[in-house]
C-alpha cells in the first residue's frame, strides 16, 4: 500500500518480530567490505542462533545480499528496489571520487549527485520536505512520523 518498508516495521514488531534497523552515519566513510564485515559481525553477535531475515532497500539491498552469503543464520533476504546493478550505474563512477574530497567539500560533492536521484519535480518536493513545508508522502499518520523519528534518532547508539 505505497508504504516504504521502514513504515511497516512497527506492524512487524507488533506481530512478534524482533526488528533491528541499521543506519550508516553521513560521516562514515567505510568501504563496502567494511560495512559487510560490521553487519555480519552484528548479526552473528545478536542473533544468538536464531534465524534471521534480512530486508534491504536500495543500497541496503546490495549490502544484505552479500551479508546473507557470509552469515550462517540468515534464512532469507527481502530486497526492495535493490542497488544490485550499482557497478553499471552512473553513481559507480561518480560517487567514489567524492569519498576522497576534504571534509569541507564533501557535502558539495554529495549535492553534485542529486541529479542522479531526482528530476525537477523531485527537487521541489525535497526542498519542501527539508524546509518543513510538508512531510514526505509516505508518512501518513502521526504514529508513522513518531516511529520514523525514533528510529532515525536512536540508530547510532543502537548499532554502535
């Protein structure tokens, strides 16, 4: 029903699933292999021999695919718009040099990638969201908004 996966996590939790979420801090410059190792270690440490189902969206889909191959207690993977064709994308050639930029130029480099992700209508919608003129259209209820805020603000401490 036109909901991003993260908006469905409260319902999964309510249904008895132990939902864990990962986030990569905007200042994190880890390589893909380092992220795979960190995610695999986290799952091995926290799963306690329980079966796991990984859900990965976009870049998380590509990450979940590799993590599942390297972690023994992952029983399945759900991919939502996975970035599995990253190597053939324009992003693959344009993003890596940004990681080499000095800290003061990093955000300008990131901004240079925006045309790869949005069209002229998307830029206006993004501006409205960032300036608090409207919420993203996938956030339809106060409960969803509150949950998204809690998840976003608590992830760095939960996965550290």
